[in-house]
C-alpha cells in the first residue's frame, strides 16, 4: 500500500504540473519584462524607431524543441537548443539566446525590396 501511494505521489509531481522537470526548456519558462526596440525604413515613410517596455512570457508550444515568446504586442516561436541558443522560424527570421535562465535576447528582421524592419528584444524574468 505504501509503495502504491509513493508511486501515485511521484506520478502527480511528474505529470500533474504544467512544467515538465525533465524538459530542458523548463528553466527558461515564465513571466518576463521585455524591452523592444523596433526600427524600420521604407521610401514612403522614411525611418521609424521606437523602444518600449512590455510584460510578456515564455511558454511551451506543441513542438518539443520550441518555445513561444509573447506579449500583447508581439508573438514569435523559436527553436531553443539545450545550450540556450534560439533560432527563429522562417516567418520571423530571428536568432538569439537565453543568456541565463533569467535573461533573453532576440533579434528578428524582415527585408523586402524597398525597405526593412528590425526588432531587438531583450527580456528579464520577473
């Protein structure tokens, strides 16, 4: 009876929580404060630069090697490697890294004939 109870409790802690203790991405998940710097240029509007701070988070996605980095103003998915390196998907053409389990930096850029747009995102876990 004790053995069954111990196994039940162990299963609860392993599978009953949203965060999986055996997934290397777990250490990066949580609520962050992001500083976002957007810069763009096109011939119609010229140069545009803005920097703002926004609350957001890093969370799991269904792809077992990726995370979702999001806030009310942006959302992007990136592959995260065990060393903390981030690689963006084709639609956000980004790269970056988790500098530690509490800090992230990410850059994504879009380029097209006649213009460009870049976003530099840094974040610190709350």
